[in-house]
């Protein structure tokens, strides 16, 4: 039943996120919000809601290993597994202007997370700082892409335009948003409860489960988006999706989670996993800036890194 809970929780997270995004985008379009702003905020935030609700639920239930492990593990999974697979499907090119802006932001955010975790607790002041930085990043990105449109801006605008919606009345759209939130909360409860029980059954820490099972499951929307983009030869979408998601994960998810419930940083994450996340981020920046592309052999390196990382966690957990 624990595995059924996890599978059902993940499925409900995906359904809930879809309802929330479609309802929110419908309301935004009725209010005349631009596709660029919709893509940057509602769509970008919507794809990260599974991680957000899972982390908040875990923090409220006293499981910091799952709350933080979910974000750190998702960022590792996004770079090593998702971009690795995507680059093997099709070499991933990116535009210099977009990555020169967003790449250093991702690297800086990752370094900031390492520094903050060194305090041992993600407190409410740190949560407020993260949320403020995310807001500043979104405002800056929106203004730069609106004033001087480029491929990255076109990508975000396309995301805002391509969300399928129906000509719904206001009450129905609001109902979709409310239903999406409800489904997300219920799905996260099932997922976290199942993950805690699996950890107890196998005698491993909740942190390991958060870094692997929960992180991989909540990253499935990014995996699907990036893989489809690679098959369609939309390489900038694949890289932009991962970079944006990782920035949201740290600043948005951990920021909001810490504001709701301060989180103690597990020693095992601080000793190893957060450094793997930082190393994966540095590797992505190096690969992307050398030739403005991630080649197939580089994708193989990323994927091998993820296999090695999960293998190490499995061996460590079993010992």
C-alpha cells in the first residue's frame, strides 16, 4: 500500500498542477495579462507546484529530509538525468544572451543555498530573502525580455500561449484553481506518507527517499517537457525549462516552505548531496557556455553522473 500511496500521490500532483495552471491561465487571459508574463509566472510556477506542495507538506509533518531532499534531489535530477537524456536525444543548443543572464543566476542561487544551509536551519528570514530574490529575478527577466525580445522571451511567451484552456466562465475557472489546490494537497499528503513508510520499511533515512523517490517523481513534468522539446529539436526550451525550474525550486519552493515552517537542514545533505547539486550546476554552466550547446557526449557524462549518484545513495542506504 505504501507504493500505491506514492504512485497515487504523484499522479494527483500532476493532475492538480494541470488544473491549477489551466484555471490560473484562463483567469489571467481574461484579465489581459500578456503571454510573456503568463509564461514566466503562472506556467513556470505551475510546473514546480508538485515540488512546492510536497516540500511544504513534509516540513509541516516534521520530515525535513523529505522537504529539503526533494528540492536538492530535483535539481540534481533536472541537470544530470533530464538534460542528460535530452542531450542524448538531440544536442542542446542555447542562445548566449539568455544563458549569460540565467546561467549565472542559477549558479549564484546554488551557491547561496549552500551558504544558507551552512547555518543548519532554513529560517523564516532566509525564506523571505529567497522569495524576494525570486520576485526581483522575475521582474528583471520580464522587463529585459519585453524591452528587447529574444529567443528566451519568445520561449516564455510561447509557453504562455500554448497552455490549452477552454472559454470558461469566471466561477468555473476559479473552481478549477480551487480544485487544483485541493488535489495537490491531497496528492502531496499521500506521497509524503507513503515515502515516510517506505523509509521505515527499508530502514533508510527519509532524506534518501526524498533525494531519490520523491525528487524523481516530482521532476517527471520537467522530464516530459524537456524530452518532448528535444525530440522536436527545440533545444533552447529543454535547457531553459531546467534552468528556470532549478531557480524556482531553490528560491520559490524552499523560500515559501521556510516562510511557512522553518526547516532544519539534515547533516547528510550538507555533507554530500548539496555539493553534488552545486557540482552538477557548475558542470551545466561549463558545458552550455563552451560552444553554447550540450553535446551528446556531454549528455552521456551528465547521465552517467546521475547513475553514479543514485548508485552511491543506494549502496550507502543498504549499508
